[in-house]
C-alpha cells in the first residue's frame, strides 16, 4: 500500500470534533520526523471531502495551512465544535492520539 494511502487511512480515524498533528500522523505511519512529508501529502490530498485533511494542525496548536486558505480551515473546524482563537486551537483535549 502506498504511503499516502496509509496516511489517509489513519486520518479517516480522526473523528469530527477532534484534530491531530502533522507529527502525530507521521508517527502513526512510521515516518520519523515526517511532519513536512505529511504536510505535502495533505496539500496534495485528492479526496478532501472524504479524507479530512483540515483536521491536521501544527504541534504548537496553530491550525496551519490549508489548500483553500486558513479562513476556510478555521470555519470548518469551528463548525465541528473546535474553539480557535488567533489561529490556535484552545482545547488540548481535542487532539486525537493514535
């Protein structure tokens, strides 16, 4: 199975109302220090409606980038019940661990 498919499969396990980090997702598929690789995969996600790449954030709690812009990502996460202030997730309990 291609690495991208393994990453997308893991990401499908992150439920609505939760987020994960680029580094957590990289560890879940066995990529040491693979945050950037995960970011590139999310950027190229061919199935954004199905594979919820908007649920991947920076380990600092900042929401990070999104193909359609940070405002769209913020709105999507807010609709899922995640509180964001100044581009950062406030509730650390929202972080999904694999």
